[in-house]
C-alpha cells in the first residue's frame, strides 16, 4: 500500500485559515502522509497576484510552520517558466515513484481543468481529490469533455487512492470550507462562500484509504 502525498497548489495571495483547515482535514480523514502546499510562481489562468512570489512563499512557510503533516514546496516560485501543474507532478513522481500523488482541487478549478496545459496527463500522474461547494451540483456544470472523464473515473471509495497509482476522482466533503479557502463567519474573515455541508456529496460514508485496501490490477 503506497503512501499518498496531497498536492495543494494555488497562488495563496494570501494563504489563510480556509486553506489550512481543508489541508488538515484531508490529511487526517484520508490518511495522507502529508499535504504539500506549492505556491504558483507565474500562474497562467488568472491575473497576476498582488503579493510578490517571494512574499507569498514566505506567508505559506509561516502559516504551516510547526503544523505536522503540512509542507511547503517552492519549486514553482523559483521556476523561470510559467507555473503549469503537469511538469510539477512529473518532477514529484520522478523524485519518489513509491508514493501516490493526490491533486487537491476546488470545484471551480476542476471545472476549468480542460483549459489547463496538457490536462489529460494529470490523470496519468495523480488522483484528483475534489472539494465541492455546498449545494452546488458539480456534475451538472461539467463541460462535455470533462463529463466523460468524470463518468469513467469517479470513485465513491477513498481507498482507491492507495489501491491504484493514479487516475481516480474522489469527492471530499469538507466540514469547514472549500478548497479555494473560502469559508464563512469567524473561520475566514475574507470568506465569500458558506462552508460545505458534510452531506454535500450524499449520505454515503467513504472509508479511510488505509482500511482494507483493494488489490491493484494492471
């Protein structure tokens, strides 16, 4: 059974409580060996961040300091090219082929996946863990090209994260906030969205991936 490293990318402009709450919840509920924050240096799909790359990296480092299982990776900040996800996943896979990668995405990022550079290659390198927004029917909003991948890859069993090397889609219903870091009330002062209901993905309980893993068949 492989260990699973959660990959949490974004501009983190700034990082705040919502990001950290989701990361800790994923770490604990899905048994990740760690959740690694990877700040984007030059993101291609959004306006330039307000804070400089160095300042955003420093904010993330301060935010996760002393928090077990939360890590920071500065490679995209130092990369001279634009920040694309697939090259980062390729590097991480080459560095340690014994572990599984799980890319953490909010609903908006997932819906925009077909606009990414080499987006289909993501499925060959990592699993996708999607944190939906409360009350938003994610499946109904899928573009056609992504709906096909959704139908083929969606798993209701989180054990797929350790039982297979890559390519699955797992929904994770956070009890606190969404993966964009937007919560509500005192959880995040800059929040826009309300926190997801624990039942936003239905009433089925997904077992932890480290319990009775399925065998992987090539």
